[in-house]
C-alpha cells in the first residue's frame, strides 16, 4: 500500500495518514527535520522535547482529569527493568497496635486515633501514622504497629529501620524507642535500646492513653 | 448536574504467608466524569479479629486462614521478633 493522507471516513476521524508497508510514518517541521516518527511496530518517537499540558496515562491508565502529571494503572504492572518506574499510589491506611499478635479490647480515639498515610513509588512504600489509645485492652506480649498498607519484601532475615517520631504515656521505659520492619511483614516491631541490645516493648510498658507517631519507608 | 460518591473494595491481595491486604477506592463523580479518586488500605494478619471488615474480605480470610496458615504465621512472627 502506498503512503497516503485522506479525510476520515467516520465522524470521529478527521484525518488519516498512512505509511507504506516498508517504512515509518514521519511528521517533519518546515525545515524538513523529522519531529515525530511512528514505526511499523507502532513505537512513537519524539525527536525533541514533548509537552503534555495536562496528564499522561501509562500502562493503559485513564489519565486523571484533575491537575497535571502521570497517571499509572490502578493495579501495578510490574517491570523487571531496574530503570523503569512502574507504580505510583498514595492514600490512607488503618494503623493499629497488637500485643503478642492480638488486640483484644484495644480501642482508639475516634477518627484520628488510627490515622496513617502512605505513598508508594516503584518498589518502596513511604508511610507515617499517629495512634492514640483509649484502652490498651487485655492482650499481652510484644508491641507492634499493625496494618501497614503493603507487605514488605520477602528477602530472608532483612530488617529495615523505621522511626518513632514522638510518643506519650508509655510506662517504665529505660531507653529510646526503636522500630523495624521484618521481611514479608505488615507490622512494625517496637523495641527499646539498652547499652548492648534492644528489647521488646511489651504491653506492660503501654498505658490506656499511649500515643505514638511513627514514619519510615520499606521495600516491597 | 449529578454528583455521586461511591466506595468499594477494588483490590484484595493474599500473600504467601497469609497476610491479606485490601484497598477501598472512593470515587466522586459528576455527571459520569470522575472528579476525584482516593484510596484507603488495610492489611490483616492471619488469625486477626475480623470485626467490622467488609464481607467479601472476611469471606476470603475465612478460606485463606486455615489453622496451618495461622500457626505458621505466628511461628514466623515470633521468630522474627527475636528479642
């Protein structure tokens, strides 16, 4: 088929430019320089910079109608290429606490007592939370922050350090609080420092009005 | 002009060790055009109390959380705590 330019044949098609079967379709500037090329494999190449005044959808995502930026698919389309940004998502999450893996009778301040924010960029999740108890309940054992928005990566025995930014109303602490996320986990372990190691914070260190703010990031 | 707000669980993920993650998407639409979209995520560990969770999530938890899965998760969690 020879190259052609024709008027559209349907109401939604204004102009049709068709390359011949042996070559790409090119748009040239008035000095003859190629500005845009569409290959026979439908790959589009801009010779210069490209400007998108609003939003750009990738991976089949519908471009957002608000603001300007890049819209990613609602469900990640993971890339195995180390140089490819393949996901972006932001939102809120439900933070909580458990003692020994349970949270019997634990209650929180309404609305703001379990508040969490997250942003996922590629394979890393950035998170923060504020937790305010109104009752620590009856469960016993090691304290954990629960409900992380994504499960951490599954590399064996790899922990990522997190930050306890501020806290109130713990009981009997003897060292600074530390936080870490283990592999394949959706919880944050809370410990306190001693001269030589870290030990678990258990229910006995927590009161009915304990308040924790924490943040960090982890790989998924 | 018609404005509507809908919230629904649009994603449920079961991980290898039994953790279940789900996402609630809230859409605000005006005459069929999306004005905003927000997400809220929740994750549940095997054996966790499911009071107040969406019915479709509870159904999946009840299938995925066998006694063996719960025991394995708790054992792994205890081993990770390690201190």
